[in-house]
C-alpha cells in the first residue's frame, strides 16, 4: 500500500445512494486503527475485509520515500505496496468509513459513475484507482462474535476464526483501491516534468517497470511499519498486544500480511524475507518519522 499523509483506499456501497460516506480499504499502514486515525480522525466501523483476485506486492518505488530520506538506492530498499489483478489470489485488508468530503468528483449514487477527486488523485499519484469487489468478514475473538463485520477486534495471539460475511441480501460490495499502473499512464496524467522531479531526479527511471529479477526490495522503514500495523490490528492503545516475532502466532490480519504479501519476484513472501533480513524489524525509523512509521 502506498504511504501518504492522506493515504487511503476508498469505496462506496451501492445501497448508499446519497454517497455521503466513502469506505476505505487499507492494505498497508492503514491496517492499524491507531495509524489510520492519524490520517482519518473521524473514521468509523473499523473492521476486516478480504480483496479477492488481487495480489499485494512490493513492486514499485515511491517518490515520498526519497523525499523523506528513507529509501536506500544502494540496496534497492525503496519499494512501496500496491496490488495487482491476479485471479485466485487474495489478501485481508482493513475496512472503515469516512465522510465523503472532497474525495469524490461526483455525487452520483452509482458505483459506475464514481470518480476520484483531483485531490484524491494527487494523494495517490502513481496508481490506477480502480473499483473492485471486496468481501466483508466476520470473526470470533475471545468469545466475542462480530456480526457481518460490524465489530472486529482480533488481537495478536487471540484465538480467532474468520469466515466470509453473510451476503444473503445479495448486496454488491465494491471499493476503490490503489492498483498497479504504468509509467505511460503516469506521464499522461501528470507530465514529464513531474516524473523528472519525483523520480528521475532521484536516479529512478521507472515506476512500474521493475522486472521480477530486478532485486527491488521493500523500503525497510515502511515494511517494518506495515508489519507492526498488521500485528497491532485494532489496537487503540500503544500496540502492546504481545512481543512481535516472525514465527509468532498473530491474528489473521498479521498472518495475511506476512503470507499474502510478496516481493517483486512474486514468489518471496514477507515472512520469508524477514527471516532472511531480521534487522528490518530491529531498526527504528528516523527520529522525525517515528510517529508516522511506528506501526
């Protein structure tokens, strides 16, 4: 998932004709409600969902990592998250609603007519913003049943089970998500000058053209942040839901992030990568970024 001061992935239910709310699908830092509230203080109905037929992958560099000084060109540790259409793949995401204030360029009630605002496009500049289906999930955690995903609190280490939500009403649930795009689309939308300032000036000549054998690696600060966010899923305190371990028994959100998130080769999982490079999780973010990248 992308990392922005207003990072988010948005969608709206067909039944919400007034389109007064946007539903966010978070697959990176927004997996933690504590992190999500830094961006969306008025969020509500925080819960889990699953995005089918999409793969979560560290496959492109993000300009913001260069701007913030956390990208490492020498080791190619500069990749952010995106998702891409892959039939049969899926991953768990966070789902929550925020007021639709300046996020949509239309007030039409149909998903087919929903388009992101210019401000939203600016925040997620390199992505294709696509409308996709997602599944509501239900959970049982510490004996507490969450009905149709209306309340989910799966803490790391808790005994929990997850199933698909009851969609007996046949309600179509779709969401807007930030998906893999192309360099050509970026230049067409923003121009060559912006590409130069945001990428070429940092000696990065492509956003989306990194081959599977390119050696591109996740930005270490961002990867650590996302792993901790998934480990602390739903924790509104200080993230004290146990001692993190790559071999630990965490919640479904955490296990999905480690096992359903891939490097650019589309083979290596985050769990496998962290076993190879454990220092990622022991290196603190720079002082000025500890709140933003603290999980």
